[in-house]
C-alpha cells in the first residue's frame, strides 16, 4: 500500500513540481522582458526630457532679449527674464551662474545672489565638454532635479544657464502609466543606505524598499526579487547617476503573484487532481494489501516470539503462494534454531562459553597456533583423605559446590575453564580471547579463589562437611592453543612446556605451605601485586631453574606489618643465597618465632641445619632441585 501510494505521490509530485517550476520560470521571464522594456521606456523618457531641457537652454542662451536683460547687470531684471522663460517652457527651475560658480539669479530662491552654486560638479562637467554643455541629476534643497547647463555667449561664454525639471511623484506616476510598472527613485550617499524620494508603491512598501535594497543581492540591469509587505516583486535596478559619492537609482518593479494568477488557477486544478488520485490509490492499495497484511502479521508475531527465545512454535498459513512458502520456511527455521540453541546450551555446560563460541563460529579441525597464555592449576589438598569414609554422592555434592565457586571467580576475571580433572581445575587466560593484562587476571583469580574458599569453608562447617585447602599454580608462557585429539573426538586446550611448569608449581605450593605459587614470568607480567620470592627451583623433568613467588595481594592493600615482615624475609633470603649461614639462620629463626605456623621459614631452617653439617660445594647457585612431582 505504501509502495503504490508512494509511487503515485512521487509521480504526481514530480509532475506538479515540474509544471509549477515551468510556470513560475515563464512568469519570471515575461516579467523580466517587461521590465527590460520598461527600463528602455524609462531611459527614453529621461532622454526626451533632457533634449527638451537642452533645446530650451540653448534658445535662452541665444535669446537677444535675455542677453540685453543680462547686460543691465540688474539682478531683478535677470530674475524676471528667467521666470518668464521658465513659465513658457514649463520648467521647474532656472538658475544663472557666473563663470566662477556663483549664483546670479535663481527662480527657486529669488533672494539668493552671489552664493556658491549647489551643483559645481555639473558646471565643472560642462566646462570640460567640447560644446560647453552638460546634463545630470542634482539635488536642490534635498529635492531631485534633472538639470542641463549651457554657456551664455556674449559673444564669448560669460555665464552658465541652468534649466531643470523636478523629479517628483507626478513624474513617476506618469512613468508608471507608460511602463505599466511600479517606479521608485532612491538616493544614497553611501552604498548601503538608501532613501526613497519618489515612488508609485504604497506608503508601507515604499518605506520598506530601502531595507530590501540594502539586504538583497542585486546587480544593475539584472532582475532580482524583493519581498515587501508579504508581496514578492520582481525588480530591475537602473541608474540615474553613478558617482563615487552620490548614487541615484530607479527601481522598476512588478508583483510576481499578479503575473502568476493564471498559473495559480492551474495549480489549484492540479492539486485537486492530485488529491483525487491519492484517494483512489489508497482505496485500491488497501484492497490489495488486505490479502497480504494478515499473514504477514502472523509471521511478524512469530518472529517476535523467536526473538524472545521461544522456538517451540509454528505459524499456520494455508496458502500456496510465496507467503505460504515463507511460512513453511519460517517453521523450519524455528525448529533449526531450537536445535541449535539446545546444542549451544549443552556445549556451554560441557566447556567454557568462550570455547563453545569458538567451536560454533569456526571450522572444527585439528591443529593450533602459538599464543601467549597464562595457565592456572588449582587442586584440593589431601583430597584422597577427605574422600575416605564418605559416600560418592556426598563427595560429588561438596566437590560441585567448590568447583562452582572457583569457576565463578575464573569467569569474573574473563578466564576460561579448560577442564576439570577430578578435584583439579585448569583455567586459561589469553585464549581463545586475549587481553593486555591476562597475567594480572590470572593472579587476581588465584587470590580470589583463596578469598572465596574462606566463605565456602564457613558454609561447609555449618553443613558438617570438611574444610578445604587448595594449592594454585600460575605460569605465563608461549604455548600452542587449538583443537587437540583425534579426528572423531577433540578438545580445545593448550599444550607446551609452560603448561607442565604451571602444574608443577601447583604441586610445589604444599612444600612451602602457601596457597599460591607463580613463576617469575607471571610475576613480571603482573607488577600490580606484592610478591614474596619463595625459592629458586629446578622442578622434576626440567634442566633449567626458575624463580617462584607467592602473591600476597595488591600493592595498595597490604598492611604495614605484612610489608615489614616481607622486608625481613628478603634480608634473610639474601643472606641464605650469599652463604651467610649464621645470619640467615638468625633471621629465619626470628621470623619463625613470630609466625610459627609459616612452613616457609621451617623449610629454610631445615636446609640451614643440613648445610651446617654438609655445606654445599663451590658450584652451589642457590637452586633447589626437586626429584619428585
């Protein structure tokens, strides 16, 4: 329905716009042509008046009676002669000016004599003319006059005869009748400030014309549009005077709406046809759409249920067309999504969600890639003894409680539970998704497991279950990550020497009586924590030694007494490795007396007792070699 109606709207709107634009452009063209003709008529009218003025001025200049009156050198006589001649030719002003530019007689101002002429530029222009004549627009007492200047020969030029017509409302009214256009005359002393001194426009429009002229971009001889009193006028500006200081222009205008009246009537007809077409299209489209909307609504409702996770539903549409095929396809899709969701849910419970996503979104094939990974092993201490004399159901119950808690800590730190092997858990940081701080996340997980175990043991005690102790080992290394196994059964995991070392570190934790042991690689990659260096060891099966550490917590969260004890311990360890046996023994004995439950201090005191009887050789480097796992 939207398509059909929209297509009709676009088509009819296009036709309407094209016709309307063509009409407006045609009206503009007609008005522009009329204004050009009006401008020509205006220029001819000005030229005719100029010729009349020049003819009258020349007659006066050559009139013998006027020369005799001038020769009397009597101002009243000269003024009377000027008045008589002005009335005969119908001029509005006649002024006689001496050759040095001073007024001899002025019909507008009979009492003015021997004053400077008010139009020296025009007289100067006449003085530089070949025939001593000039014409132009001048302002006398702020009123505009079309003036001509010719010399008075006696027989040589002795004065200037000036004759002019006043440019007033009567003048522009006559021009309007001739040109059939509104005529406005404006003056500006500055290019941005205009003042109307004669206009055929209404008083309100005439008042607004200067602002429109100043704010609208226009050019001489080119039409433009001015908005005056909610009416748009097509306007043509033509100059009367164009001087650096003074500007006088005529603005010829015709209202656009008046020229558009025939086209506006046509637009009403087009609008009516447009509305009728839309109504008929809506009715026809509604009849067609009714056969489509109901089954589509059913499909839309089914899609919403699918989006909400309800895959166990179908859409019943008894049709043999494309919509019927779409409904059958939709029902097949729902069943497929239900099966996929069941597989994803089951796989997410068997392996970590991140690994499940890796398996579901990529091709499953044997192989792997080298990745920098932090590997964490966590194991329950003395699990065999804890299981003694307890039913398998009870063992499974508290083991599942424990694994749920520690798995939550792994996931909270964006780790991946790789596998459970009895009471042992293996977690990965850096695969399949990697972070810049995977080692930090692994150490945070180890510390979080220890904190989680405190609350878990309190809950176990209330249930009468045994308290748990765990050992955690963390190592950071480059390993191979990918799908390992056979072509029929595989597992996403990591392998490499770094994995074996992480497992060995977990086993070493019980030898030092600590809950967490990390390698030097992990300690360097996670500097946000405070560590206690435990030992330099060579684990079983490895030729190289490795420094191992115990993370005590974040640097900004440890108590001052813990930091002091750690400082004393490192002094004792330094003395031990420097073969300062007595100093080391005294230091470790002092530490042990303050913390008798700390197995780490006992480990070093026993070694020092053995070294007192059987000192190590010169090649001893402080490394302790383990011959058992």
